[in-house]
């Protein structure tokens, strides 16, 4: 999947798995992007898969809860 599709997938998973609104999930993904969380994904398309999207959604969500 493309980088943009991957970000969309992670956002969707956050809304579905953690019962957040679209706006809240988008905010988390944008914040992760700003922190360069997805740099490796942009450079390596092998990292953009559904299994990794589930892992990243969990990591991003849990990270947001620690603050």
C-alpha cells in the first residue's frame, strides 16, 4: 500500500480498536508523523502492511495514553 493508504489504515484502526472519533485518531497520527514515527515506513514499503498497521495503531494509541 502507499504511504498515504498506510496512514489512513492506521487511523482507521485507531478509531475502530480504541473507539476514538475520526478527528481524534487523525490528530494522533499527525502528531506521530510530526515526531517522525513514520519515517521508516515512507522509505521502506515493506513496512506498510496490515500486520504492521495494527502494531503501529496500538503503539500510537498507548503512547498517547501515557501523557
